[in-house]
């Protein structure tokens, strides 16, 4: 290997891929990034065996070659270099990195030992606008579980239902469902939420169409010159639709910012009770009020004006309410429920393509 | 107690004092702030027994009184309220805090149980411009030790020497000395670095003259309507002046930003060796170069142009070099040393009022 690359391009590519290289893995080479010349361009890649990310950048290549080097050191080093041209030269397993004022040698491990994820031979393909996918993932991915005991809940469920494409995530305490529009093909895949988080980071740097291809085992997201491949989660996603109430005894429409603020203030008094707050909707007073009690510290009641139909109360975890409110669109929120035992639904007042469902706490 | 205060003033005062209230203390009341009417104004105060901070704010007082309430809850709550007027009313030991939309009750502990630091009856007083004191403290306080085994090194040594006032701190690995100008009185006090850190935070909010009064036991800093009292550290400060070399065999003048950058890059390869980097000054090549070696990972050499007199090398902890460079003034730095065994000195090329001294590592 003997090539020249700009500091800007190499630093950006390392920033995209190095995050998934992991020093805590039992396989030491997984702490490395793969640097490899392919067809007169330079490929920077990393994998944790569940997810692989590859970024291809332009390069002036005088000699082909491949090596893996420690991801964190390589990324920190290249990002600290001044902008300009960097020369990479491989001598045996040692990568020489040099600029005008910096000469460095990093000891590598042979690229032949680096694990490769199988290619997707022949799968279903569709395309979606990058910013639409980004927005949708931001609204959904936070509701996925991180508990490996129920693997299906650690995924984002991408599927078609009655001609529309949906993304759903739930950790069984709250659920987020986003409709991405109509789709004629039938689709049904369960993508790890961690892969979706990595995809989100990539989408924040690229404003391009995303091409998605999947087979039974894997899914490939292609954005610009970046590819992310993830192993799909196996298993049957729960029949979540029957958990979402269709009609409501009580519904309140109010300013999202005000509901955020009274929830935040109330949560200060709910630290002793694991975030438990009681939300009351009052038709006559035309307000939503939140009450929280900390037996040692004191108590709080906060209220906000609202258009209310019906009336009543429900006890919720304040953190889940804040998480839900944070990803809603628009200035106004519609907050609806059926008494203290059924899940409540948060949605933007002016759109129907996103629902955030929260299970009540016993009060 | 029955009074009205603006959310802005109360939130700012709580922000100034609440930080030193400590929930980990064995005395539960030290997790509280004291709220007390004094001469038609409102006093907000906290102490950790070593340091006490008091902030006096304007208030419309209908009834006098005093109470202590949990500092963190009170601060978080008031800072979350919308701007406007807040009413505080005390009923027995319960503080009622209310605005238009928020009603809250916080359980307090009697103000009579709150510890009071003794007043400074009759001490030496001097004044210094707030921004000058702030700048000087920023340059010095980071070099103090946090190791309670040698209490004198956890202080900032404020003293006069040959007609000038100095502030000094050292943890025995590095030393920072700032001259604040001439002073005719003799002064000699050792202020806890933690109190100086608190004073720095206060100075960042106030651009006013600071009045300093001390006796044998305590020092009082008064800035605007804020007062900070700290217990002085007892003991003899080391005779640090004999450790600072007066003449140098090698000296290099170079751009501070370039020395920062080559030190940072070199430190990436010095993680295995506890930050050890070797700096060489070369008269003929007119450059300073830094070499670091990580036996497992690789090695690095980085250089920057410099005006060099003499020549040679010294091995230092890269973190101390970066800490020192960060608090220097000006674009150019003067880096001077006498071989590998004596301390080196970093200073701004164009001023003599600040020295940063670093002990070498064995290489």
C-alpha cells in the first residue's frame, strides 16, 4: 500500500466507521479498522459481527494493499492532524502515516484475518429520502428495549400493513409507531435498534436518498458512499396493534411546550417514586394539571390550559412522557386515554402518521 | 415568611450558592440552602463547613422569616419555573412556593439548626479588579493538588515577596506562579483551591471589584451582593522559589497553537506510558520535535518551527504540558530547560508575570 488521501476525507471516513470497532470484544482484531484499496479508491471499514459499516473515499493510489489498525488511535491521530495531504505506506504489518511535520508508525494486524459479513445476493430493494428516514427513526428508535432477554423488543419492526409501510419499536412500557406512506410490496423485517442508531449518525452527515436491500438474514443501507449491513433479528414481533386504543373517553389538546414544562417540574418531585406523576384532564376548568408527591420532600401541582373532552386522571412515568413529547411534531399535542388502566396515546394534534403509546403505572 | 421575588433573581442566587450544599455529608442539613429575610432583602446561603456562600437579592417582603430547604430540589424547581413573580410563604416548617400555574410545598428544616461560619471581626483588607483576579486564578488553580495527605498543597498560596503580590499553586509535579503587581502590605495566606474554584464560578457572573478581607483563620471575598467565606489552610508553604531555575541551557520560542497540536498528537501514542513524551529542541534545524513510543501500538514524531538557543531534550508528562499551554497568554510561548533532570519552565514569550514549571519524568 502506498497512497495519498486528504486529512478531511480520511478523518470523516474514520469518524463514520470507527465507532463500532470495540476494544471490549474477545477478538482483538474487532478493535481495528480495515483500510483497503479497492478499484483505485480507499475503503475504510469496521464491524462488530452484528453490524458492518464501510465508507469509500477518493485517494491517489500508487500501490494497492490492505491492513487493519487500532480504530481509536487511528481516528484520534488523523483527526488531530492539520488539514492537507496524508501519505499512507505499508511496510510489512506497519502502517506509516506522514505529513510535512508528522511521521507516525502504527502496528497493524493482517487484513486477511478481518471478518467479512456475507453479501446480500439477491434481495428486496426499496428507496427512501434520507431526511424522511432520519426523522422517522428519531421518532421510533428510542422506544426500543435494550434488554437482551427479549431480543425481538431490541429491534425496530419495519413492515407493511394494509398497503402502508410502518416502523415500530416498543420496550413493553411504551411504544412508538410511524407510518412512512403507502407501499405496494409486502415487507417484514426486524432491524436491531443499535444498527438504526448507527444509521441515524450516518444520515446526519449525508442528505441523500437511502437505498435499502434485504434478504432473510441481513439488511443493507446504502447512503452516498457509505454502506451499513446489519444482521436481522429472528423471531415473531408481538401483535402490537391490539394494544393501541382506537377510541378514548378523555382527550386533551394543549401546547406541547407547556406540557413538557409542567411534566419536567412535576418530575422533580417524583424522584422518590420512580418518576410517577398523575395527570388530570378537567373539562370545566379547561386545563391539564399534574400532581406529584414526594413524601419526604414535599409536593407539587402544575397546570396548563387545554381543550378537554371527557375528563379524568392517569398515572404515568414522567420520563416516558417527556421522551414521547420530545419526538412529536408541531406546537400542539393531543393526549388521550381511557381511565387509569389502559394505555394512553400522545400524538401531534395536526397529523396522524405518528403515535406514542405509554402504559400507565398503578396508582 | 411571606414575600415575593422574581424567578430570575431567585434562580440566579440558588445557582450561586446551591452547588456547595452537599447531600453526602453526615449532617443532613448541609444538603439544604438557607432562605432568610434580612433588612427587607432576601438572603440565600449555603455552607459545607469549610466554605460558605451568601447571595443577597431584592424582594418584596410582607412577613419576615427563615427556613432551610433541600438545595438541589429547590434549585431545579425554581430554575424550571417560567420567568415572573414567585410567592414564598412559610407555614410551620413547610415552604409554599407558588406562581400562577404552579403550586408547590417543600418540607424544610428549621433555620436555627443551620451552622453559621464565624464573622471576620477585624482583618486586613484589599481590593482587586474582578477580571484580573479571575484571569490569575484560572492560570494558577489547576496546579493545586487534590491529595488531602498534604493539605498545604491543596491551597493557593497568596503572598507578598519583595514588594509584589503573588498567587502560587503546586502539586509537586507542576507549579504555577502569577504576579499580580506591587503591594505595600505584607500578606501571607493559604486559601483552599476548592474555594478559589467556587470564587471563579462567581466571578464569571459578576464583572465588579472584589473586596478581600482576612484574619488568621478565614478569608472573605465580597463581589457585588455575593460573599464567599473560606477557612484558611494551616501550615508552612514550601519554599518553592529555589525550585525555579533562573538560567537555562536551552530555550525555544514557538507558536503556542503549534506546540499544543504536536503535544496532543504525541500524547495519543503516550497512553501506554502514562503520558510520557520526549521534547527535543534543535538549534540547527530551528525546530522543536516531540517523540512518543507505544511499544504495542506504534510510534510518532511531530515537529514545529522554533527559534532555538542551545539544544537538547527533556521527557515530560504530556498532560501537564497541555495544562500549562492552555493557561498561557499570547500567541508565542517560551519553553526553557536545563537538561533532563531539572524542571522546565513554560511562559508567554512577551510577558514575565506568569510561570508554569513542570518536573521532568525519568527517561
